[in-house]
């Protein structure tokens, strides 16, 4: 069996009858990737120059970098599949599967690290800086990529299963005609993704359950301890305004960051689960392949939105990000579009120089002026 069409952006072949629908979704995915690239670049620009970054903020930067690469890879494979896939279908499939499996696995493991980071920061605050020191945070990021690289060859081997390996420059997609109903390699690939997702669900449930009870006990102890609560209350400044104590501000920032990363984790689970479910259904041939291809386009779009939605979550939930975003837009606006009012004020207040005023200081008291 053979077909003359290009593949989707993951390197897997697409039947001829689904090309028009695939191109429409490719355009939508391209637009989504542009939005994701701009949003994740803004996240990096806001958090990267910050001094004394916390480990959580470093992990946020790493998530933005992974999301940025995912958007770039999606744009590249979507825009070049019509040209590169007919030239080297096996190489295109192998490169696509490796890149997307690497980024997807890295994101899943990094999400678990972020969750563990939050539960230690809230439940064991006195040991937080020791457990998540700069060196250990970097080791966690390196280990995240190392585990992702170990998992990526499964997707590469799937290309050997569906494309004849010795035709490196095959003119069209070629399937092996006699393969069993259940693809063992795809089953392994789906199981690895399912295990990562289930472990993420378990870690998030247990961690945020502990975080909820730790915050509840902390608020209860502050309520019953009147002396501590008085020290935590806002103090009145000279102009009559109330300002919170440094300890209260730090607790508020930590609670806001925890809530932000909790929403990011929930969005990750919601947007990744449908794509995994549809691949499980296709692995066991529970639905016709044509229906799978149509539904897969929708689930892949939801899967892609997962790498775009984080900057919007930061802008809604995180007060620090909102303030820095407004300041960044203000700087860009002042650089690109200087206000006319400022220019007019500068023009009016500019002193006029005359020959008399230039020499007035040197020839004081002269009758020439």
C-alpha cells in the first residue's frame, strides 16, 4: 500500500482524502505557534534579567524555552512537510518523531519537578534553599533532558515499522503490508506516554493535597496566635497608607506562585490527555483509521495549545508577571511611539539662545543688552 501525500508534523503519513483538512489545521497550528513564540519570548525577557531568581522562576524559564522550541519545531515540520517528506520520507519521519518525543518527554518530567519544587517550598520551607540549590536545580534540568533522550528512540523505531528502511529517498510513503493488528512499537510508545501522564497526575494530586493542608494549618495558626498576627499586620506609613511587612509580602508572593503553577499543571493535564487517549484507541484499532485521523487533528491542536497557554496563565494569575508585563509594554511604547505631548512640552520649555543672552554672563552690567 502506498500514498502520495505528505505527512503530518509528527512525521506520520496522512491519507490523500484528509489533505485539505490537514492543511486547514496546519494553518491554524501555524498561527498558534506564532502566538506561542511571542508569548514565551516575553516570559523569558521578563524573568531572565531578574536578580536573585528563585528555583521556581528558573524552572518557569526552562518551561518557556521548551515551549518555544516546540512551537519552532511545529512550524518547521508543518511548513516543510510538502517539500522535505517526498525527498527523504524516512529521515523526515525520524527527525520529527525524535524532536517531538524529546520535547514532550522533557515537558512531562519538568512538570513533575515543578510540582515537587512547590510542595517543598510550602511544606518544608526551612530546607527549600538546601534541597533546590542552584547546582541541584541545574542537575534536575540536565537529568530531565537525559531521561527524555533515553525515551526518544522508541519514536524513531516507529519509522522503521511504517516506512521501508532501505528506501531513504523514497518518492512516497510506503507501509509494510503485513504487520499485526497491534503495533508493538506504538504500544510501547503509548505506554511510555501514559506512564508519564499517570505519574504526573499522582505527583500533582499528592503534592497539592499536602500544599492545601499546609496552607490551611498555617492560616489557622496565624489566626489563633494574636501576637504573631499583630506583627504580620500592615503598618501605617507617613502618608497614611498601609504597607505589609516583608514577611507578609514574601508569603503572599509564594502563595501566588504556587497558585500559578497549580493552574499550569491542571492545564497541562487537560490539554495532553485527549491526544494520549486517541492514540491508545488507535493502537488497539477500536475506531476506523479515517475517524482517527480527523479526531487526531483536534487532539493535536489541543496538545499544541498546551505549549502556548502558559504566558496567558501568568498574565491572569501572577501579579508579578502582570506588573512586569505592563512595564515592558510601557518601555516598548515609549521607544517606538513617543507621545506628542512630551515632544511639545520639551519644545516649549527649551530656552531660546540669543547673542545677548550668550554673552550676558561674560559682560554683566554692559549696556549692550
